[in-house]
C-alpha cells in the first residue's frame, strides 16, 4: 500500500500550517494588485484632467463640457 504526501499550498482551504503562509501570500498579492490598479486609475484621471484643462472654452463647449465639468468628469471616471 502506497501513501501520498500532498504538499500543495491551498488558499481557500484550511489545512495545517500551510494555510497561514498561502493565505498571507494571497492577501499580500491582492493588496499590491489593488494598489497598482488604484494608482493606474488615479494617474489616468490626472492625465485626462490635464489634457482637458489645456483645451479652449470653445473646444470644451463643442464636446459638451465646461471648465467646471473637468474635475467632476475625471473624478467620476477614476472611481470605476
């Protein structure tokens, strides 16, 4: 009769000391990923706000925006 030793680290199942290490690594990776995605959204909104600020009032009106809409537009899109 053969015995098998399972050494895989499981994130979603609790099995001895391996669970704590795997869960901690998973949470760290998730936190870093969330931070990078949040930074990317913020940077995209910043670039949009800067580019829209460079446009003249005539061009902004042509695309249906005013100067006051720039911050609201970029903030709303950065929260998605």
